[in-house]
């Protein structure tokens, strides 16, 4: 039988383990610790990028709403200066004028307010003042429509010839014919084929057929379609889930 004697520490009176039996000190991470650290850093980076992306989208949506409000101000100024009439959505005859120059809702508003069309700093691809375009679409794979990204509703603001036939003047649509201006959308976020946006749409088609991801009102502004009403206020509408009665109420001349 062996009698092993260990030295003891006088302070603790615990046996001292021989130096040769002590575990070697570690100078770095184990593989598991390294993988855990990488996973934590990646998760934090993902959360940060997600939060930054959400903040950027919210800021662009707010700017889109602000742009539409500016358009509403121009609509109000036009109505004040034109016997309380809203501008028609297009004058097709102007395309064949001399000199030719298509007169449409957005251009009418811009020029009535003193903005130049297709003049500096505007370009051929964006000839209107910048607030006629939607910042939510900037950087996308498809270009915004040069005639504007917030489409005018032809069901409520018909073309110049129809205004002449129905109201006796090509000056525009009398506000008085609108049963409830606070519930009639005259302009909103729109898309059309081959573009990321659209400058016009027919609310009667939307009311009849409902949401179409390739054409008509689009919920691209924080889940809703930024919409300008005839009384000048702006809302984001859930056009994707509206029933037919709601679509008719907001997007046609029906009561």
C-alpha cells in the first residue's frame, strides 16, 4: 500500500495539485465559441439592417404622402382660379395641336402653378417637378412613368372632350357634381404595365374588377395606396382588401 503525501497550502490547508497535473491555460476561442460569436454578430447585424430598412421605407412613404399633399394644394389653386372646377385628366386633341404638346392632369397643374415642363432641373425621363413622383419606387428595377407616379382617376375627372359634352366647357369638372368630395379619390398610387407606376387609371374598372397587382391602385406606401381626395385630404387606402361597395364609393361618381 502506497502512502502518498501531498504538500498543503498553509492558508487553505488544501492539498496542492502537482504542477504537472494542472490543465494548460487556453490562449484563444474554441471552435464552438467562435461559431456562437459569429452567429450572435450576424443576428445583431440582421436586426440592425432590418430596422434601418424599415425606417427607410417609412421615411419614403411619409415623403410620398407629402408629395401627394403638394399635388392637392395645386388642385385647390387650380379650382380657385377656374370657377371651382377640377382639371380634366387629359386633352387628347392637344396631341395633334400646333405645336403639339399633350395636355394632361399633372402637366396642367404644374404649369398652372408656374413650374416649367421638361425644363431644368427636369429631364426627359422625369419632366415634371419631383413631387409628382413616388420616392417609394426610387432604385427599383423598372422606371417610374414620366407623366407621373400618382395616377389621376378618369372615372371622376374625365377627359376634356367629355367635360365639354357633359358640362358645357373644357375648363374642367365642376366640384358641385361630386356628392361627397371627402370620399372621392381623384389621384392615388398607381401602376401600369411596363412601368413601376402609372399616371392615370379608370376607377370604374377598379370598382368592377378589384385589385390587380399589374394595373390600377397599388398599396405600395406602407401597405396602403396614398390617395388624394377631392376635398384635398390624403389617406392611405387598403385597396387590396376593399369590397366592391367601398371601391365604388371611393373611386367612381356613384354616391
